[in-house]
């Protein structure tokens, strides 16, 4: 069992870092072999890739597009995701890359 450290609120505030959450579209490309994780404790659970302590959220619509592409061509090993719009008008285009 992990031992709890006695730290002050001041130290906690000073050392606090807001977790960075970006979009999978911020990456130049992703391999189908990359490990995904799931954030279940959030009000809105989501899947993500973690690279250098930065989480890259993967919308379900992107996973669906990747699935459709892989059904047509199972040899695809990587994708690039393009994001357009913002808020509820955000759309993603998933492009297979070599």
C-alpha cells in the first residue's frame, strides 16, 4: 500500500499541473498498434492515447471511421485525423496513411 505524504495545501497548489488534453487531430498520424486508454472517472468518459504525459482524445466518430476503413482495407496501419469546426459543430475526417 502506498504511503501518504504529509504536504501542505500550499505545496499542492504550487506543484499542481492541469492535465493536458488534446485531440488526436493534433498528431501527425497514429498507428493502429498504439495502446489506447479510457478515462472512466470523467463525467463524460472518453478514450485517449497518452504520449509524453499528454492525452490525445479519440472521439467515437473517429474510431467508427477507422473501423470502416479497416473493413475495406485491413492492411492500413496508420491514420491521420483532420478536425474542422469547433464545439458541437466539430467534424473529423480520418485519412489512411502509408
